C-alpha cells in the first residue's frame, strides 16, 4: 500500500518540509502513466526529475533570487556544467572568464573543445570591451563576480548590455555574493548559478547547486538537461539546504561583519603585500562592487610578501582556529593555498605569487585575528631564518 496524506491515521503538521524519496513515481492508471512526460517540467514522473522536496527547495531559491524558476543539481559544478550543456553545441563560440571556477574551465577546455565548441578565455576584469571578443557564432558568456580566488570584478551590467544587443546568452556564478548581496537576474543575466554547498547549506556537510532564471523555455530545456544527464539531487540534501536557508541572513550578516574587520586589519600588516577583497576601498574592483553589490560575504584572499615555500608551511601549520581545506561559506573558518605556478600559468594572471584564501566562519573575530597574526609571525620567522 502507498502511504498518502489521506491514509495517514492522524493529522500531522510540522514546521519542517517533508523529505520525500522516490526512484519510482506511482501512477493511478495506465492512461496517467502513458502521459507521464506531459507532467514536465514541474511535475513528477520519475525520481530523476525531482520529488516535492526538491520542488520546495527550488521554489524557495527562486524567490530568494527574484526569479521565476529554479533547477537544483547535485553540486555547484554540476549546475555550471548543466547550464552550458543545455545550450552550447558544436560549432558555437563560448566565452569564459579566466577567473571562473576552476572545474568549469577544465570542463570547457578539456571536454567541450573536443566536441567542436570554440572555447575562448577572456580577462576577468572586463566590461563593455567584451564586445571585441564576440563572434557571429558566440552562444554564451560565462561570468563570475568577483573571480574565484583572485577576486577581479567584471562590470556585469556592461557585459549584459553588449550580450543582449548581440543575442548572446549570459550566465553568472553568484556564489560569492549570494542573492543577499547581488541579484544577477535583476541585472538582466539569463542564468544565476549558486553553489548551495557554500553559504546556502552553510555547514560544510553537503554538495548542492542551483540554476535560477526567468525564461520559461530556458527552464524547460534545463529541466530536461538536468534529468537526461542523470543529475538527481538527494531529497535529504535538499532538506539540509532548506534548513540552512532558514539562518542564511543572520549567518551572512555575522560572517560579513567579521570578515570585513579581519580583512581591514590584515591590509596593514607588513607581511601582507595585498588583500584581494572588493569591499576594501583599496581594491581595484571597489567602485563596481560599491555600485552594484549590497554586501561582501565571508571570503577573501591575500598575497603575502615574497617568501620561500617553507614560510607558507609555517603559516598554515601555525593555524589553530582555521582548518586547512577547500570550499568555504560554512560556520567554521577555513584557509586554502593556491601555489605560485598555478597563479602564474593562468590566462590573464593577476599575480605570479601564491594566494592564500580565507573563509571566515562564526568563531570569535578577535580569536581569528589573533590566530592569523600568529601565523604571520611564523611566516616572517621562517622567511628570515629560511627554516
Ligand atoms: C565551490 C564553488 C563552486 C562549485 O561548487 P561545488 O558544490 O563544490 O561543486 C562553484 N563556484 C564557486 C564560486 C565556488 O566557490
């Protein structure tokens, strides 16, 4: 027997959304089953297109982004890839920022270019000059603001203006700002992508991505792409993202305040050569950030004074409050390292020095600062002693 709300013995109401699991979706009649495809893009026909738990998460995210539709996917990377795969075909020209998320660049360069897609990387801090990169077959522009790790600020409204004039689609990875600080759809971007893994989930314990949009035809295409690529998002993870969203605003506010204090303090430290964080007036992207964004989140990068590799080991090994690891946006502070060759070899590279990226969590700000000052002391000592 199938359990439905009509045969649950007692009325039941809860504040949390139900977790509904299914590979098989059950139909009332053969006629219903035969017409199951007509239920798309919103309805339920097989587990891969989603269950009511995924739909509820999609509804909540679309509302946050100010969009008409949302498709959730099993990771931020899958959301980026699904957006490109939904619309870009062999023979198309695809523009991708040099500061887009690394796995997206790897995907387009190592996979799509073998499917006869003409992939071109453009400089991250671009605006209306994107027009020079357009070709008659340009299909889509992939943007991220600010850029992953190096934090360059593109001028999104200027790029969108050019793209619309030429009938080119735009997608933007908005994970850094989240919809609390920037709403790409309101600026005319076609697809807004978030790694819900980061701020939305907020606890470093899940992977989920999402694509929000206004256009209904685009939505139908992306629902089909998501399901044909077999990208089902676990209803349990959808539930956890919804739980995270309940506290997103307060986490965002607290982490942003702490982050701004820490970044400002680090800016004046003699061992710090540069803080990459558009919320600081000294950052080259500050003007654009101030014009378009209403918040600055929990993630920034620093470039330290030139030093031997051993000094970076001393810096990281000295950290007690920060865990060493990739990803960000959770309640625990994290530090990650991007070595010099990686930076130097990148197209339109910002620096030939290593970059240290910090994600500020909900720990006490003074404790975090103290930890970083200690790490900078260790860095300085290792630099001077060379050991
Ligand atoms: C982490 C991240 C992604 C990828 O998200 P996953 O869920 O880890 O796949 C994409 N874009 C940005 C900006 C990220 O920080």
